[in-house]
């Protein structure tokens, strides 16, 4: 009988229990066991950043983390990032600045950008570029993503308020 | 790949007991083990041991001119450390070229060393810094440690002198003298997220136009990251003029054994070692 | 990276009217996507669903001697293990119908599908794959397309042997049944004028050989499909296809059922770029498993599988000869290419269709001959990819133009201007350029990129001793911008309804693949109906609901689906204004729709609130709804057998100037800046079009500098992002884009399609820039550090055209 490990951790601020196989990745656990699908599988090798999550306040590739290693730790996914003021500012900036095309890389980049601004509130353009170097995007050419992160950063500093979208978004 | 047991010991003692008992796949960041095992390139042992919870195996401390870095220290923690940035800057530079923020947050120094990739980013600066590794085991109910130079620890791609029952517990680096000059070069088109085709580390003390305590290391041009003793000897204590640089580059050329693989041909690697070592020495001269 | 400075054309939008045209409109799907709420195919799980995995060949070319699936079938949790023997009714797929989803007697490339498993979990399915035993008898491996033409080359598609051991040729049947007597999969030839006469009149002739490499789409969302049959045998597919209606029919043919019984739902997709225009074996295989198990079956690739078994851009060896007069007027052009088809034929083999347009018509060339042979090998097979052969053709043509200019002693800009097309031109190939901004593109990009000054200054630095060189290069392109009539119809249907609250549901055949089509379509409808974007819902993802469309390809959606949506909206507007007219007495022509109301055109005075007016129609004794349909068929023609005809309703043009830095000590080329000028007809959604162009430029950067699917002797050496290098955020160039608004008469609000255009020029412009920096001409892509270093240090092997006739 293969081993199962019972773990307990905080997920997006709420206590969570799960039973996982030892070889299961945090990504599989989040998506297939818990059902939070905002974290994406892009490569399974830590090369694309689509599965970026926060663990104890720093970002990691969920595909490279053993789920069992979540035990006792504080995990935040895109679903949790969304609910924060910084997450909201980023989301608005990503929408307004056209940083989203197919959108598959977007949640991972949102989480990475959130962490970048958390640890470096005055990130300049070069810092933003380096900050998201572990996140691949095939659609946008990154330019609008970089602009969006910079805009969200500016909002946090209270410099230029992000314009409210004139158009009410669907959904 | 049936794992019978997963464990996350809290103490080194406990971890060494588990190691002694039988085949174990230890991991820290998991950034190498996870993808390798999922792709079937590595067969996991029946016991999977998470080292990350071991207390006292992280942290960076300076004592009596030696910097001790716990094996569980992540690349990000290294980069955040004042002593690394100011006194071991060549290591800081290598960390800056290491993968991505996400991988720097997860990957540990101990893991990068034990993975023993010929292209391992931290190995070249650690060789330049004369780093020693500390290995611990518990053969007879007592923890025993041994320390050896990193150069002796590395045997080949993925191979080290670590015995199955041993853990790499710490890395010790003698603080270089004040004014130590260290430069790291990694060939690539990206700042990071790249396996280096070649890397070069250069460390030395400037002394009136000469270099002293010269240390040169290369990555990805031999089965392990290597020191280049002959090139160092050509430079040691000599006035750093064009002739000396030429001699050092020629010596380095004899010390490397680059292979051709999908990242570069052996010919190109050799050219790059020579060109870039030359450039680094010229930079050092004007420093 | 500076601010993107886009020129605002005087012909741009009229802000006084509150028009949305030309504004920066955020994508409607962006909030969901940015919050991780969007459900891609990977995120969908149906009750009772099984997970499928495919066993692929471990040999490049071999006979299948036996397959033993007994152990796999016995594994608990396995519901079905199938091989070709289990689906004797399977039919060939692909553009040439030259392969079966599950291979029968032989495998022809590493990716070949041999068996498949449906199980309770992915893990069990994978474990079962490991239990399947396949015995192969290896066959000679053919991976060099030149060698494939040799008379004694191994045959990739020999006639299958009949029961008596002899050939079982069945004339009139697909290649998969009949085999092919040689390795030539497809030949495409085109000619105009008299090349010999053109050559005789040339003062100068230049010949070049170019080699283009394998790259692949790298959609961040890997391929996947979910197939489910209902008890009556109706098939429901959750699919990432870019051509739902064509595939609906193809799947029905595969299953020998009425197409009406196939329904395709398209969840949002994690990138398309042309990768999803053909049916690939994994899709029928999932369908077979669903049919056999009676359960929904989900099949999703791993990233490694995505690299091994999804299509590539077609690798090409290309010889190009052109001549010109001493005044720099092009006299003739002759192109021959060898396409490595791989083991099977997908859309990659048909890219000459686009390549010959660039060869014949980017510049005025009186005499022209073009020939492509696509040959079978044991390599991976190539499909369609953004630009569809035009990256390959433009790389060759535009590098060659610089060579001609240099031989003539004319600067590259002047030489191009001398030969560039003008509006009104009808080319010998039959393309009619009703609008053409090429000369404006050339001048604008050159001026904003400071091309002439830098070009001269960089050359003067060739031997100044500095190991780091700067270079600037330009390239232009022509691409279809008003659809492409490669099928008898290039149309798109729209159903539009306006409900009692004046909310519009726009039901379009055109799929959204991340490019922002649903937003631009909504915008066009709002423009007609005077409504805000929030008043529109777009439905575009279900073949049981949406009207027919050819599919998302050929940069056609904004143009074709846009015109279709406008047509439907105008019909609705006509109906509304006629009603309003009957109620208020003003002529319908004197009324308009604005800000949710019927207004007087002259004064803007509000006459009726739109919602109220519609309710009055609905709940009157007439009891009518405002619901319209429109089918738009562009005024283009299906080309004849000689590839002549005006295939698109409009043509897009662009010039890009690339600036590079070349480190001669390492061969590392850094793309510093791209200055682009694009004839886009008209900017509809500025945010969206900038995104398309920036993304395309960076994709072109990858094609030129970093991306390389290394296929060596049929093995894929780098099926991962570690060694298949996409451009990352710190590597992107400064981007400066100007929009040339030529206001195309047929385009929706004057716009042309632009989706593919931005990726096309980069490789050629970078090659020209490297030459300008160093004096060394690179003719093989990509310009990776080692290749560039070798070329700079005389260690590169020159390319030769050694292809047998």
C-alpha cells in the first residue's frame, strides 16, 4: 500500500487538511485534490512559472514542490492573491494595460508580480524584468506585462491612480 | 516508484538515523529531485526524506574568519546576506545568475552542491573561495563530521564523495582578505534561467599591478567544475601584462576538457573559456 | 525599453462622437484570466471521466512486429487499452490523409502513436503504458530531406503489403492506403512571365541559399481534448481547435456519422498561433477511447509530449536568384525550396501558397518562377504556424534584397522603395492591392529608426577594434489582411439579438484564441448600435449555437468576422430605426443610435430610449424580436490551379528596422530595438493591436535568435523549456511601432488583419543588422551565439544547394 501523508497547512488564509501521496507535487494537490485551478501546469520542470505560488511569503514553482512539504506552512495561490488590495491593483493594471492575451501564464505572473512588489515596493523597470524572468509568456512579448506591474507599483505609491475602466467588464 | 515512507525530521540527529537505516532519497528544495523523478530519470528510494525542517541547518554565520553557511540556505537567503554580498561577492554574482526568483527561493546551496552538475552555478565561485563542505553521519550512535575541500567532494556529473549515510550539513568559506577581487562570468543570452555553456570564476588580490592569491575556476568544461591550477600559477605574483595574460590563457586551454552537447560544441566552449578569461583578466587589470 | 509611441493618424477616431474606434479597450476576458478564474480545458473535469495516455514509438522508422497489451489491460483502474487492431474502422487523417491515428504496420517517426490507455487516473494510465510491450523490426532511417530525393532512398510510405505479400494498391484511395512510389509528398509550382528573358535583361544577378530551422508554437497551455458520447451516439468534444466547423465535419467523417451529431465546445485556449488548424492523432484517439469505454475521456499532453508530438514550423532549404537592372529595378526572381515534410503531411507542406506571394508580389518582379518540393523523412511533421511560411520566405527575400542593394551600391531603403508596390497595383499573380502602405511603412520605419545614418555609421566601425559592434537592418513584408480564400468560402456568420433591456448577444462563428477578437467584434457592434461595451455579451465557443466560420487563421478574424458582425448590427439598426421612424414620424435616415437611445442625426436629440423601444416592439401585437443574422463572404477569389487570383480582400504591409549589438568575442547578438511601421488599415483597438504587434515581434525575436527545436537524426534533443529557449522578459527589445492607416475600403471601419504580420520581418532584419554590424552574412537560422561566433571567425560551413532536380 503506497504511503499517504496527512498534512495541515494554511491555504489562502484558511486552515486546510489534505491527504497526499509522497510523490505528489503541490501543483497536483492544488489542482486535482483541492480543486483550485488558477495555478497552471505549463512544464512541470520549473522553467515556465505558470504554477507560481507563495509559500511562507516567497514564490516557488508549485510543480517542483512536494505537496507533503506544505505541511505546517502558509500557502497562497492566485485565488488568495486576488483577494488582497495589491492583487486587486495588479489585476486592474493587467486588464487596463493589455497584459493579458491567452491568459494561461497570467495567474503565475500575477503571483510573481505580487511577490516582487511585496519585497521590492520601488521596483524599477529593470527590476520588474528580472523579477519575472522565470515566467514565460508566448503571447504578449512581456512589454505590457512590465508596464502593468509598473503601473500597479505606481498606484501603490499613490502616484498615478489606475484609471477605472470606462467599460464595465463582463463576468 | 512506490514510496513507503515520507519523513520530515526536525533534527540532524533524527535525519542521520533515518539515513543510516536504509535507502533514502533526501531532498531540500526538491527543485531537481521532483522533475527528475517525475520524468523517470531518477528512481526514488522507498523512503523520501524532506530535509527542510531540520533545525540549525540553515543560516549564515561568521566566526574567526570563516563564514559558515548552512546547507539549507536558499539562493535568495544568500543574496540577502550582507556578508555574502560584501565579502563573498563572487558567490552573490553567481546566485544572481541562478535560474529564476522562484527557483532561487526554493533551491538550496547544499542541494546545488550535491547535485554536482558540471555547470552548477554556485560551484565555480565556491571553488574560487576555497570552500569546504561539512558532511555528517551517525555511525555508532554519535554524530561524526568530516570536512573536505569542495574540489575533493566533486567526482563527476551527479557524483560526489558523499556516502549514502552522510548528509552535507554546511559549507565553510574562509573569509578572503580585505580587497579581494572576485568576478563571475556565465555565458548566455539571458541574465539567468539558463544552463551555462561555460562559466568562469576569478578571484585575486591586487598588489601593485600584480595579482596574488589567484584562483581561477571553470564550469561546464570538465566532468566537474574545476580549478585551473596552471593558469593560476602563470598569474601568481606576476605583473599582469599582456604576455602574462596570454600565458595564463594558454595554460587554461590545457586544463579544460570540454565536451560537445546540445548547448555548445567542445570547440566553442574552449574558445569561450580563452576569450572570456582574457577579457576578465583585462578587466581585472583595469580594476 | 521606451514608451511605445504610436502615431495617431488624422484619419483616426472622432472623439466627439464618443466612438470606440482606435481607443485602448481592455479585453473583455482579461479580468477573469488575470484572476485565474478562466477554465481552460485542463481545468475541466466531467463526472465519470477517464484519463487517457498515448504510447509513442521509441523507434524512428520500424515495422511493428507485435504489441502485447495484456499486462496493461490487467492493471487495476485500466478501462481500455487500444491499438490499431481495436479500431479497424479508423480512417486516415491529415492534409494528405497519409496516416492513421493509431499506426498499423509501421512507425515513421518518434512521435508515432502505437497504443493508448484510458484509466481512472493519469498515474494509472502512465503505469499501464509502461506495461505495453512492442517489438519493432528497425528500418533504414531517413532524416535528410536531400537524401530523401535519391532514387535509392528508403521509402517512407511504401505501398502496404496485401495478404498475399504483394502490394495492395488501391487507386483513388488516400496515401495511407495506397502508399507513395517516392518520397515527394507535395510539389507546388508557380510561374509568371519569362524568367530567361528577365535574366537576359539583368545587369546583375545574385544567388543565395538559406536554411530555415525547426521551431514550435510553445503554447503555454499544452494540447488537450475531452471526448464524450451520449447514449444515442452523439459526440461532444471539448476541443482547443482553431477551426471548429471544419473539424466538426472531419470528426464526423472519421466516425462515419452525420456531422450534425458532432458538437464542439471550445473552452478558452492557452495559445493557438496556428497550432490547432489540423486534426492530430491524439484527438481521434481520445474519441476512440470514449466510444469504447462509454465514458468521457480526457487526454492532456505533458510538456515533453507537446514538444515531441505537436506540429512545428516547416524547416526549409531555399535557393533564391534574382536580377536587376543597373538602375536597381528588379528583373526576375527564381526560387526553389526543399521542405522537410517529416513523416506525414500537415499544413506545413502547403506553406508555399504564402511563400510564393512574398516571392512574386512583395516587390514588383516582372518574371518569376517558384517551386517547392516537400519530401517525406523520418523527422517530426510540420504544421501551420503564425506567418505560415512567410517568416521563411521573407527571411530569404529580404536578406537577398540587401545583398542585391549592396552589389548595386544603393542603400537598402532606396532599393526597396524603387521596387515597392503601390496602391492600385494588380500583380502578375493576380493580387490587387486596393490599399498599400508599403512605401509609407518603409519611410516611416527608416526615419523613426534613424536607419540611413546608423547604417552608414555602423559600417564605418567594422574595423575599429571594438569587439562589440552595432548594426541596423530592415525588412518588409506582405501578408494577407482580408482573409485568404483557401477554401471555396472564406466567410463567417453572425447572429445578433438585442433583448428587452437593449443588451446585445453577439453570436459569432469566430473563435477567440487570446488575440482579443471578441472584444474587437463587440466594439464594432457597439459602434453601429451606439451602445457601451458593457451592453454586449459574445458567444463564440459552441458549434451547436454559433453560425459557421472557416476558422481562426490567416489573420482573418477582425476583417471577416468583423464585417459579419457589422452586417448583423446594421440590419438590427435598420429594423430599430424603421420602427422608431414609424413611431415618431421622422425619416429613418434622419435617425441614429447613440448612447442607448434613438437620436436625431442632425441634433443628437434623444427620441426614444432603446430598451423601451425594443420592449414596445416585443410586447406589441406585432410581438417581434430584434434578432438578425448576417453572413459575410469577402470579395476575394479562390486561386486557380496556377495559384493566380486575388486571394484576399485586403493586404497588410509592414517594415521593421532592427538594431542589434553583436559581441564578436562570444557571438551573442542582442536585439536592442525594433522600429516597426505597420499598414493595419485602421487601428480599431489600440491596446489590442499593440499587444498583437509586440507579441509578434518577440516571437520573431525568438525565431531569429533563441528558439531551435533540435532534431538530429530524427531525435528531438531538447523537448523542454530548459533548452528550447523562448525569449524571457529581460531580453525584449525597445519597441517603437507606428501605425499606417490606409483605411481599406472593404475592411471593417477600414481595418486589415494584422495577427501574423509582426513576427514575419524580424529574422531578416536581424540578419541584415548583423551584416551591418560585422560584415558577415548569416544564411542559416537561428543566430545562436555559437553559430554567429563560427561565422565571424570563418569557422562556419557555407550552405550549398545540392538538391537533385
